[in-house]
């Protein structure tokens, strides 16, 4: 697992450093694909996953990196949600950026827990499956793309993951 993570981060670092991030990724296609996969994975939980997208959004970067970032955020939200997860994507204020918001109606996290959750290898609850690496990977990849990632309280009662990335 460590080798796989290192491989993905090294690949993104090289692309970001060289300014050669020339791939363009369709946000709509990736989010709809992730929704289909998560609907199947969490079907026994009877979880509702709502996707709300602005039309025509494109990520200035590699599809695999975008899937990794948003997939980790959605999987975490699905693990913790009581009954509903919301994902939205729209142009952000400021030139050349778009924002992905992932909200859940789960128990939420304190400010200290949110800060700890994004550190590599930190697990807040050992009863849920996971490695404790997902959110730190999201943070690392967002940084390499000169984006932004943060966790905050969700208006839905759980956690909101806010990811800002370069738009094409």
C-alpha cells in the first residue's frame, strides 16, 4: 500500500513541478462514476448519495488524481453518514478554480479531530475500515495541484470536505 501511495504522489509531484499537467478531466463523468460505485458498495446501508454539478466543469489535471481525491472524500462521508451524503461541484470565486463540497449527516468532528484527521496515518475510530491515509493523500494531491483542502462542520450536521482545484 505504501508503494502505491508513494507512486501516485511522486507522479503528481513530477507533473506539478514541471508544469506539465496537461490532462483535462471531465468532473461530471468522474463524479457520476464514483456515485455508481459507492451506491453499490453501500447499498446495504440504504444511503442516499446526491450529486449536484454545474455543467461543463473540467479539472486541469489527471483523471486518476481527481478520482483519488474525490473518491477518498466520498468514501469517508459514506462510512460516517447516517442516511445521506451530498456532493456538489461549481466554479469557485477567483480565476481558474472550481470547488467540490462533500457533506454528510453523520456525527461530525471537533476542530481538533478535523485537524488530526488529515495527518498521515491518523485514524479517529478503529472500528471503521481504512488505513488513515486517505485524507492526507487528498491534502497532498490538492497542494501539488496548487489547490486547497479543508474539513469544516457541515450544515447537514456531519463534516464538510471542501476541495478547491484548478479548472480548465
